[in-house]
C-alpha cells in the first residue's frame, strides 16, 4: 500500500512537471517531446504468462494444494481478461481473441474452478485436460497451431513449494 502510494505520488509529480513544461512555448516553435507511450505487452508475452500459470496450476492440483490451484486459475482468468482488453483482435487472425476466449475458455476454466472447489483430484485432471485442449483449439483457430501446449512433463519452478505447508 505504501509502495503504491509512493508510486502514485511519483506519477503525480511527473504529470505536474509535464504540465509545467508544456505551458511554456518554445521560441522558434520547436516541437515538444512526444509523450511517453504506455507499455502494452504483446499477445505473445501475455501468452507466456498464461503458459506459466498453466504449469503451476497443474503442479498445484497434483499436490492437492487447492488454495494455490484456486489462485492460479484466478490468475489465468485475469490473464484472459487482459488479453481481451489489450488484444481484442490479433494481426490477421481469422478468429478474434475477444470472440474466441468467451466461447472457448470460459467454460473449461469454470470446470477447473468447480473441481478445485470440490477438492476433487480426478475431476481436476479431466478439467485440466479439457482446458489444455481449449488452449490448442484456439491456437488452431488463430493459425498458431504450431504452439501446442500439453500437461507439463516436469516442474521448471524449483524455488516454489507446491505442497501444502504443514
Ligand atoms: C484467443 C485464442 C487463444 C487462447 C484461448 C489461448 N491462446 Fe495461446 N496463443 C494465441 C495466439 C494468437 C498466440 C500467438 C501470439 C503471437 O502473435 O505471438 C498464442 C501463443 C501462445 C504461446 C507461445 C508464446 C511464446 O511467445 O512462446 C503459448 C505458450 C501459449 N499461447 C499458451 C497458451 C495456453 C497455456 C493457453 C490456455 C491456458 C492459451 N495459450 C490459450 C491464442 C490463444
């Protein structure tokens, strides 16, 4: 919270500074510096985060760490919200992410969430596989079929504990 406040203060200062500079017109009509562009992560970047959460979700489920699994499935949902927001359409993809995501991933995500809520390890595995299939269906629909995801074969996050803390 304090960190966020400090950041807000910094942003406020920057706005005041930019406003002050903007008010002074340059003699000779020199163009003012262009405003900094807001950083928008590319779809590939956002997908790489989805890939990470997809991995962590699997290992959380395998460890019956339902709290962590619930967190990861929420993060996946938020990631898809960001994708719809920042990349409603994508290059000349025949299918727009803003249409494909509600149609293809909302239900599989809800099924994973339901299995987690029931702490049902078997239902989790089938819901997870269905979610993975929906990732690949969308890759096919958007002409990125060569990006094929699957159940992770090993855990690339040795510095995170997936087992429930005792
Ligand atoms: C809107 C349909 C859609 C859905 C749903 C979707 N993807 Fe993607 N994904 C794409 C597109 C399009 C790209 C290529 C983006 C680009 O231009 O770099 C991509 C790229 C990727 C990449 C490659 C990233 C890289 O740069 O190496 C991975 C990994 C990936 N997706 C994982 C997933 C996972 C995991 C899921 C499901 C949890 C998922 N995707 C769901 C459309 C989708």
